[in-house]
């Protein structure tokens, strides 16, 4: 009996270590997130971090259970985090107002916490989101001062506001998956949800300085009963990152490859598993690898006038924690300097 109890206690300890819920206060509001660390994690290894953003009416726990990213993180050695949007929504400047929360600041704070607590790699931070979470991922890529090495979105483009104001601080790698029969976020855009997929691709194509015409690939249509099929469009000669679009012809507002109660609306394409494909796209991306030559020149010429910690206290640059860099041109950047 004692051996059984010992085994159960050991199992509970391991499970608690692998999956944890954390509550923080951001801008005076309590915010929560779940994170999963693979069993191979050690403090000495700086693992990648994937942040998965749920859709409207969902939460972090639901998207964790549904997507299966924990199993992928365990197999591929990365940390995955599932934040909760306030009132189950993200402030992505949607055409129809949903939230006014400081969600960019919240997500940025999570990355700093993960760097401090788990030694995650600031050059290998990734975003993934569906629907409202996809819109939020694009907004973060457009507006955050932090570098996210890649984002992958499903059924979520940009609101008109984000589209017009999008001015990224860093090069990026973008993968967007969208069904042509999406009844919630129309593939061709709408006054309620925002721009079309074609407009989204043109925006990123222009910013990433890619060729005009993407290379089309007919992906395997292994399931003929799902009444849909995928096409992959890869933009070539991109100078500031990479850009891909998977068009699900006949697909609905869904995660391809996953059937579940917390899914979306319409036809589910079953020809590939979207979470695994997303990780395969993101895993080799790095901020160091995608940093444009032009941006490197700008950074080298900017003069630092002060460096502080997150509490505003002056510190030395040579320290292993999140810092704020103040430049003579008035700009401020958050950085994590590794000794």
C-alpha cells in the first residue's frame, strides 16, 4: 500500500511540474495562463517558447486540451503556454468591439516570466492562434517591440484598424491557414471581421519583401470524405523572413485535422494535423536568423543612454535578466541579454 501511495505522489509531482497554472497582476487586473514544460526540461537548456491564443468564448485550458500541443512539446522539447483572454476574448482591435484589455503587454510579460522562470530562449518565441487568437497574433506581430520569430494563425486575419496601422519592429515568419467556406471569418473579408486573406498575404508579402507570385503546391488529399482539400502557397525570395498560406478549399472555421466539441463551425479538413504542421513550420525559425541587414545597421547606430530593469532601476547591461533599453532617439526596447 505504501508503495502505491509513493508512486501516486511521484506521479502527482511530475504532473504538477509539467503543467502549471499561474496568476499574475497586469495593469491592476488578475490574469492567468497555463504552461507546460516537457520532461526533458532543465534550467541549463534554453528551450523555445510557443504561446497559443484561443478563440472567442474559449480559454487557455480548453485550447490546450483540444489542440494537443502538450504532446508535441513533449516530443519536440519546447515550452508551450496557453494564456486566458479577459472574458474569453482578446483585444485585437476587432471591427466589432470585444475587449479593451492590454493584451500585448500581457503576452509580453508572459514571455519575460518564462525567460526568468524557465530560461526560455528569447530568440525562439512563437505565436499561434485561431480566430480571435489569430487576429491577436497578427496584432502582436505588427505592434510589439519584442521579436517573435514566427506566428502561425488559423481562421484569423487582421482587423481594419490593425491592417492600416501595422508597422512591425522586426522581420518575421508567417504561416496562415484558412478555409474558403469559413462562415465566421470570411475568406474574402467582411465589414465585421476585417480584411480578406488575399489582403493579409499582400500586407505580409510587401513587408517581408517577397516575390509577387507564390509557389503553389497541391497537398495530399488523403481524406476524400471531408469534402475539402488543402493547397499550400509559399512566397519565394523573401528578404525579411518567410511567408506561407495553406488554403483549405471547402474548409470551415476549424482546426484542420482535429475533431472535437471545442472546435469551430463548418467542414473540418482531415488531410493533415494542423498543430504538428504549425510546429514543423515554426521550429527552425529564430530572431537572429530573420533579422534583416537593414535593421542590424539601424540598431548599431542607435546610442543607448540608459538601461534599467522592469522596475526602473538603473543596472549594468551585462546582466542575465529582462531589461529596458532607452535610446537617444526617444525609443525604448525590452531585451533579454544572455551572458
